[in-house]
C-alpha cells in the first residue's frame, strides 16, 4: 500500500515523556548602529519548533518506531505534529463537546480572526490551538485571549499568533478539536539512546513547514 504523507501517526504510535517543548520561534535579530541605537529586525514570520522524547520503549518497539521515523527520509517528508501539553481545547478534553469551526473573518491587521460553526457558547481558551489549510500549506495558530461563541456559534474577533498569512480563504474549515500543523524533522536531531538492557528512548526535533 505504501506510506502516506503527511504521516499522521508520528505522535500517536507511542507515548512521550519529558523533556518536550513546543515554541513559537521568532525569526529576528538585533542590530546596533554606530551611535549605539539598537534596532530590531524581523527576518520573516515566526514558525513553530518542537522537541519530543518518547517514553521508555522495549527494544523491539524502539526499533519499530525508529523505522517509522526513518520513513520520513530525514527532512524531506512531512508529518503532523502538535503541542503535547494541549492536543485539544482546554475546556473540552479530547475535543468532546466542541465543534470544529469555519474561518469567518480576518481583521485587516492580520492578528485577529473570528470563527463560526461552533456550538452555542463554545469556549476558545487562551492558549488553545487551531489549524486550517490554505493552498498547499497549513496554518497553526494559538489564541491569545479567551472568548465564547454566541448562541449562533460565532465568536467575536480574537487575537492569535502567529499573524494570519496571506492566501487564506474565508469559510475554510478550522480544526479546534484536534489542531495539527505540518512539520519536518530538523537535520541531525534524531537521537536514539539505550536506557537499560532491553529498553531505549528516541528524541527528535521538528520545525513547521511552510512552502
């Protein structure tokens, strides 16, 4: 049958343990002028970067999982990833009781949006993630404030980070129950290690993919 990409099982085939992280990496630098003035420069929109460490696996299971990681062909294949600390909305563990939504509006400042198609009174909690496809890319945003949908399932506009990139389409389906971004492995980050005689762990880092 062959392996399908993006792989959707990288973070579901095994369990994970600390240390792991999921951070919005700003692509910025500081420049100091001759007079001492410091200027901040944006080198591009920020991207999500993650690190993962599997739980301790029996050797056979570790070899099996490493084969799955090897199927990504280094940095060339895509997989779905998310923040293990909040894989679903804070108010709806596992997504139960929530609806996915529709992108209703994006403010001209590109940092505020609203959703429709939610359940009446559905809560978007600060820190919740949401994802939607645009072109061949997938947006992954985090809510910067908590809001509740009205009786029709529509939220007021609320801030998200990163800013919404151009190319989106209003009425795009927005996953809030199980938001997932598209990621690739970071070069040289896969690190298998033996923890005990018949047990081991595998750690790796990943970066958000944007064409």
